[in-house]
């Protein structure tokens, strides 16, 4: 952006892996830059290609493409890698020598130093380092004190509109809720908060340096931030005269209040989204969502009384142990939201719009549901059609995801190195920008799987047994497999687990901090 140099002339090319369906674009970008797609084809003088982010916790589908992965939070580890690089570059050592040096840095995973062996049935027998000098387990890195770490306050402000066209103020990392489908809720543990004073300072600097007219308070669950009232009061006092809006995403159904609502519309009113995830309490207990129907109806009533006439409701189809009654429960809940609006507005529904959106369950690594099978595409379509038939109401609109896309997401999120060959083959067949419907070529993907002799259903639609070696079994996120297994068993018993702040469930993440998660 600054120098307009071709990226092939840089020392490093780094990717944040936020979504599995962007993998073909990574390959495409490397190719467009003139950088060999496979790490084994890169020679002296080529950039080192690295990656991190949530999807890096199963690095294996990209193991033949990425030179090294940084596991966990990057503020400290990236400096250690750069220090090692400065020394290496002065010594003019070999490319492989640099990878060998950084492999000893905690949190660095260099795939070429690890070998995967398979059982006769196609499952993984082992993933082991090729030498004893490399760690058997790669443990993620965390920042223990967020107040003391660097946070950019001079960010690039583009000329064009972008997705997150606002100031993003990160309140805290981690989550205490333990929703069993949510990978972020487990891989970002333990919870660590910034102080309101530090956040206020960051907000002032960002606003002055960017000129943005909206500050979004980001985290996995904004309303769980313990200093939220103190921070929002100070921000509104300072930002309201500047006509800077305060956005509060990630508000939970059980914590939406009149006070928060007033703060969210102090400068201008933004949309409201609630995520009950499931249509019945039985299924919400299975996934450990920790909210009730009463919580949702109270929240929408608060919003409707405050002048809102539209809400979005997010649900998931295909969750473990789901029945068609659970799916019908989504429509029952949506109709109750409509009724709530009518009751508040004297039976009139003018302007009301309830948007129901459903995504499909994707079993993710390092969650209690990592052992579960995903529904087949045909089953997804049946469930989608069933719900659509139940949502016939002039005030309700229904949006849904593409089941083929969710199927591929499951394959890539749980895939091993064999899936990497399919990635390259699919890209060669023109697969890129897969998240955009007009570019998604499902048939080409299926041809790629067929030509590589890989069965995608083996990764997406197969239930795992306890004890099976996963493609990510050599990665350590702090949360123990024993805890995840216990949570999986509790799910099938429809037994919820309390919020971490109420009682410690012994997930193991406190070992990363070297002490208790909460005082």
C-alpha cells in the first residue's frame, strides 16, 4: 500500500485464516504474486509464507502451502520471529535453516518438520516430528496483560467503503459462556480484559487519527465485559458531541437492557441482532447456549418499546440431537416475536420486520462437538424446506446459507494433509472467491475430490470415536481433550455447564495464565 512493491519482493507474506472457504484465494494470491504455491517449490530468495488466526488451529489442509504457522496471539511471537530473521539474514544461512531456528520458538509450527501416518481405514495413526529437537505438541501463545500490549491507533483509512468501516475497540479476549458449537469460545480462552481507562485512551486516539463516526465495541460477548457501564458512560459523554456513534455488537439475549438500548441509539439507531441459535430449550441446553425463550421475548419487547421495529434472529440447523420439533420451534419463536410487537403496538404491525437467518452446523476443532457428524447436504435441504414452510407470515423474512458451502467448510475445517492436494486441484479448476455465490463452483470441487481420490464425506459426515487422532491433535490450545469429551457427554444428556465466572469447570485454560482465570 505504501511503496507499491510487488509482494514477491517482501521477506514475509502473512495470512490471517478467518474462514476456511478463503483458502483457494490464498493460493490464488500467491500465484498472482509469482510465488510458488507449494512451500517445497520455494527457493532461496522467495518470501516465507506464514499464517495464523482461528483456522490455523487445524493447519493440516494448508500444511503443504504455508511455510510456518503462528499459533495463538501474535503481538509477542511475531517480534521473536523477526529477531530470529534479522540474525539469520545477516548470517546468510539457508532457507531451511531459518525454519529450523524458529521451530524452537513456542507457538511456531513448521509443517515440513512433521510427518503424518495413516491407518488402513484412512484415519490418522500419528502426527510426529521428524526429529526429537522439534516439539511433539505446539502450544498456542497468549498475551497475559492486554493493557501492556501494543494496539494500533494509526490505522489505514481507505477511500472506499469496507466491511468493518469503523473503529474496532477490542474490550477483552476469550469467553466464559462455553457454547458447545463455538470454536472461538474455546480457542480464545482464558478471558483477559482491558481496563476501561486503557480502552478510553485507545478510543480517543483512534477517533482523532481516523475521523470515523462509529466505534464498535468488539469481543465474543460484549455485554459480559465487567467494565461496560464505566466505559460506555465515558465514551458517550466524550463522543456524543462529536456525533460519533457507539455500536454494541455481540449483545446476548439475556443481557439486553433499556440502558444498553439507549446507549446504542444515542447518536443514531443501528440494527439489532439476537442469536438464540436453537428453537427449543431442550436443544439450547444441548448446545449450552444459556438463554431462554423468556430472555429473548423480554429483549425484543425492550427493543420494540424503545422504538425499534426490526430485529434479526440467528439460528443453526443440523445441531447434534436435533429433531424436527426443534426446527419447528424456530418458527414458533419467530411468531412469538411478532406477537410481542403486536401486543406493544395495539395489534398493529406497521413497519415490523423479523428476519430469521439460519446457518448450518459445522463441527469445528477444539469444541465439544468435534466428534460429531455433520448432516448430509440432502438432509440440510429437507430441514431448510421444512422450516421455510413453517415461516409463512407477512412480517417474517427467511434467509439461509448454502448447504454445499457448509459441507465444504466442514471438510476443510476437519481435513488432513490429503485435503491440501484437493485445494490446489480445485483452484486449478477455477475455484476462488468461494464465499461469493456467483463464483462458487461446487461441481468443480467435487471433480477435484474425485481426481485426488479423496472422499469429502469421510471428513464432514462421519462421527468420530473418542481416542481418534485428529489432524490437530499435535496442537495445544490449553483446553484439554478430557474436558471437551466431558462436555460432549453432557450435551447428549441435555445437561448445561455454568458460566465460567460462576464456577470453574476445569477446562485447563488457566494453565496458560499460570493461575486462576478469575480472582
